[in-house]
């Protein structure tokens, strides 16, 4: 059986992804190729984080520090990674996270990522700041969509975005609450990357060094957020720093479907959001792109889970680079993980096929980690599979 298991694992990691992408066996390999394929200002916009990037690194490092406690003598001939999220069955416990200006990474942007998520049997969350409109994303895929919302000073903009999301058959609204102001992203400053992006001499030089990216961008590329008029600079000025719990109540009243609140780290805030009508909480620090020095998401996850209890789902965001990271978050009690940068690396390397390869890698690694941990289904995971949590329970 072990020989068959190894063969199955290798098959999952090497299944054809198109355009030679099967040779990429990890997210780190995709990242390295993406770094060489995309102009530096665009790569750093996607890859970078706030200030010294301490929180972004902590998201990855604190996940890596958790240790799995395998269970032997378990029948793992079949591994089931399917689950449900807000009542919808999905093929694996990973969602496509909302990322802004995705077409700076690859000209197909959100269209390609949404299609890759649909191919993988999961949900894509379209961003307010997407390079393509929610209508264009819906036209590109019949797969399930959610819509991520920023609330601006002009509530009419938010109301109109919610209307459009509803008409585009978005099944849930993801309200981001951790962005009263944009974080200080120093890689962007050093690169001369502006919001909205400008064509500078440096950008031209970087483009000439990467002619494949440049030709596609000149032909089909998009600079600004398609859902909004006026560009990202105007959006930054319109972010409402006075956003409060009253506004969450207002959104709850405007949106009649499932509501997800993203950007919560404190248990008290998670509890209050649920009391005001949220069906799910996303434990997220915006990938470390807002407050540098904020808690890592895996360190904040247990407190939020305790506060929410069984009254809402808890989703996890930040630092996932391996399938074992997904196992760890789910073992703590998260329902699903949001995948952001890993999908962008794949997108940069191979468009839709590259994003699909990123999901294939993570799914294959998750299945292998579950088998080696002695857990045949993600639904059976609990904290007993993690060394530190098991010791806490035993004590």
C-alpha cells in the first residue's frame, strides 16, 4: 500500500498542467520563476508587504513552526479533501483570495484565476480592486463566485457594487474591514511604483527585460481597477477611515445573502461581527500588507475560534505555501484557507494553467500530508493532530 501511496502522491504532483508547468513541484518554485518573468515593480506589488514585512514573514514562519503529530496504522487508501463552505460543497478546502490589480501579474488577471478555481472545484472571490469588472469575471466562468467589498465614503458606490455582485450571481459578500488607510508598502516606494501605476522610464526598462510579459501587457494589459472610475489614487482618498460597527450593520441590511467579514484578528471583534449577522469570519492581516507588527494569522486563529464557537464559520488567510499549512489551519478549526500569493505566482508563470498548477500543487501536498499524518479526510482533523495543541489538551 505504501508503494501505491507514493505513486498516487507523485501522480498528483506531476499531473499535466499544460505548457510544461508540471515541472514546477512547489509554490516556492513558481515564485522564483514568477520573480524572473514579471517586471520587478509588478512582482513586488504582488509579493511585497508593509514596511519591514515582519508580519508577512511571521504568517509563513509561525505556520511552519507548528508541528504535526502523525497517527500510524490508519487506513489512508482513500483521501477525501472535499468540504463545504457556507453550505456549498467544494472539492478542496481552499478558496481563491481577493487580490487587487491582478492583471499586473498576468494580462488575463482575475479571468484566469477565476477559471482555474472553477476547474479545481472551488470558489473565487473577486475583489473590488480587480483589473476586470465583476461582470467580465462572471462572463469568463460559470464557477461559483463571491465578491469582496471595500466601503468608501460615498455609500452609493458600495450600494452599487453590491447590486452588481448580486446580478452577477455572487453567492456571498466578503466585507474587508482592516483598511481604514492603505499600509506603507516600502518595496513599492523604492521601485517608484505609484497608485495608480504610471509608465515610467524604469518600468519601460523592466518591461524590455521581460519581453513576453511586455508584449502581452501592451496588447491586453490593464492598469487600473475596472470596477471603479477615477483610478486607485482616487480610491485611496475615498477609503472611509470612519468605518465602524454601524457600517457593518448597514451592509448587513443592504446585502441579503451570506456575509463574510475579512480582516479580523481580535476575538472580541470576531464575536461582535457574528452578533451583527456575519456568517463567517476571515482571520486575516491582509497578508501583512497593512499594519506591520500585527499578529500572525495562525497565532490569532485559536482565539477567534474560541470566541465564535459554533455560531459561524472561521476561514483562514495568510502564509499558506504548502499543503501541510492547510492541514494545520484546519486542524486548529478553520473551515477553509484563502490562497492569494500562491495563485499569483502560478498566474505569473502560466496564466490560467499556472494558477491551476498552483492549486494542483497545494491539493497534492495536502493529500500527501493527510495520508502521512494518518487522517483520511479533512473533516476528521482536530487539534490532536498538532503537537502543541495535543500537549495542551493532555495537560
